[in-house]
C-alpha cells in the first residue's frame, strides 16, 4: 500500500472536481451570466486553503524534501518543475482574487478577467496533477519504503492540522460539496 501517495492522489481528485466547478463558473462569466461573488470567493478559498496550503504544503514541506534526501534532484528534475508550477498557480489565483474583488463591486468586465485566469489555472493544474500522478508519485512509490510511506502519511496529518487547523479539511470538503451541488445545470 502506498499510503502517502494515495492521500495525495485522493486530494487531486477533490481538486479536479473543483476545477470542473471553476471551468463552469468561467463559462458562465464568459457568457455574461451573473455569478454570485461568494461563489468566486469560495472557489478561491478552496484553492488557497486546500490545494495550496494543505496539498502543496504536504508536497513542499514533506514529500519533496524526503525525495531529495533519497536522491531525487530538485533542479532540472520533477521536483523543480512541480515547484515552478506551484508558483505559477499561485500567480493565477492572485489574478483571480483581484478580478473577483473587482467583480464583486459591480465591475462586470472583471468577470471576464476572472474567467481567463481561472481557465489558465484549471489547465495548469490539470497538467500538473497528471504529471504528479503519472510520473512523480510513481517515482516516489519506487523510492520510498512502506514504512516511509506510512511515516509520511502521519506527518501529512500533523502538517495539515498545524497549517490549517483541526476541522478545516472537513469544512472545505463540505463547502466543495455545497458549491458543486449549486453549480449543477437544471435537470441533473
């Protein structure tokens, strides 16, 4: 069993579901449909808290250093690429945040800027997740012993509570479920 990498893959599944929601919101904004500003705020909170602080935090604080210690190169290797893409994602989330604030004040063209940044973010993260699932995590599973995987999984739990606080993970998942239900087209 690959405990730590299994946890990260499960988190990827949640992130992918929220990218679906993000792309639906972007589609609506491009079609000049009204989207409640709170929806934009909730998506940003999920990506900042869950995708970045929780998920990327586990990778950056725990997985990547362990893989480096085990001999995987940071520069020019998969770790360096993942870190660069994490930073690119943070930049796009920043653009979404700025456009979301402007949209909330009634600046409707800001909705198009939000949609453009969100579409770029979704594309980046989809490719990023595929690279991690299909390349980096496969390499990690070859490099790490079952005991190291279990130790890493325990460290993930501790890291999540320290970075986000107890219960935040569950609150974000509940918010995700509510948001996804609210974005379903009529008749589904």
